[in-house]
């Protein structure tokens, strides 16, 4: 009997030691927290699912790579364009546009330029000066008065934080900072000053993420409150919802949607509190050939948008 009891008594301390060792491994190391995502991308998962780039009419995009770094793009679109109206009814006029683009993509430098037939010129620059410091620039030139604008961003990536400084025309200045508090929780804030309009603002943000979900929230002194939640049901399916509220104007909207990624297609859709329903399908027909279907139905405004496109390259 003594020989039978002895092994059981020695097993208990071994299990207790194993449990203590597991808890020690799970203990958070606050000196090695992960670097958070950029402040402006706090709600990127919800935006990807709930706000696809819907369009109306026909769209054709073609990209031709000249070498590993340089490529040219051509884009043609035909469809109605909404014009401002004092009536509740939506007024649309038929339009057609052609866009020519040039792209230079290098591991440390990205240059993108676009010119449209209506006279608009768009340019984007992203330059990694060091492993931690990145400079971004966006500009749009147009023949319409007071519509041209430019913006410079200076992003610094720390070990467990990110900071950004912005400056643009119209005496626009802004700064943001986001810090990892735990391996799953990130807190940040932003401030901006628009000198041309004599307005300033202050905002706070939080993001909590795991392998199965992402929750984010932002509140600003301008009156805007934005909340979002994304649940990853599986590797292919995600469910998303968001809530937008302005405590100054008392406007409130909410939406719920899905993001379904299959082997050769991606389907996204949503419905919001205003009764607007959206669906967006991207299907890969062949290598470098994608077919796009876009639909948006707003029964309240009696506005119906349908579009299909083709992307080559």
C-alpha cells in the first residue's frame, strides 16, 4: 500500500509546479509591448467591411508593369454624377472620365501620380527616411478656385508607440499619438488646428484586439463619437458593426455588415439605420483579371446605384 500511495503524493507538487510555470509564461512583459497600428487606421477592419468603394455605372482599370518598380495605369469610367440640389430628390447627370497614372514603388520610396480629363492632378509620396521615420505627402491640383490642397505627414514608429505630425495648406496643423498599454489594448489622442477657419479640436481613441475580435472607439470635441466592432467568425468570415453619433447636432447612424472571403472572390455587404443597403463583389476570373459588381439601394431617398467593372493587371 505504501508503494501505491507514494507516486500519487509526488504527482501533486509536479502539477502545481507546472501550473505555476504556465502562469509565469502568461505574465505580461510591459517592457516588450507590440507597436500599435497608426492612429488613422484604428478602425480599419470595420472600414474595410462596411465602407467598400462602391460606384455607379461602368469602370475599367488597366495596369501595365514596365519593370519591377515602375508601372503605368489607365482607368475609364462612365456613369451618372450627383449634383447639389435643394430638393429632396437626387439629381444626376451623365459623365465620363479617363484617368492616366504612373507608379514607382520601391521598398523605401513610393511615388504615385494621377491626371484626369477634367483637369485634376493627384500626387502621393511615401518615403521611409529610416526604419522609424516616414514622410508622406498628398496633393491635389485643380482649375477650380480654392479647391487645390496639399498635406505633409511625418510618422515616427517607436518600440511600443507611434506619433504623427501633420501640416497642410490653410494653416492646418495636427498631431496624434498612440501607445500600447497591454498586448491587446491601445490608447491614443489627437489635436488639430485649422487656422483658416479658426477652429481647433481634441480627440481620444481606444482599441482592443484579440485573435477573434477588434473593438475601437473615438470621441472628439467636434461632437463626433465613433464606435466599431468586428468579430472574426473564421478565417474567411467576419461580421462588423459601427455606431456614429454627433452629440452637437444629435445625428446618429449605425450599420451592420459582413465580409466573406472565398477562394476566388470576396463579398462585402451592409445595411444601415437609414435603410440603405450595400453589396460589393470582387471575383478573380483569372490571374490578373478581376470582375467587380457594386450595388447600393436607398429606399428613403429613392436612390439606386448599380455598377460593374473590370480590372486587368
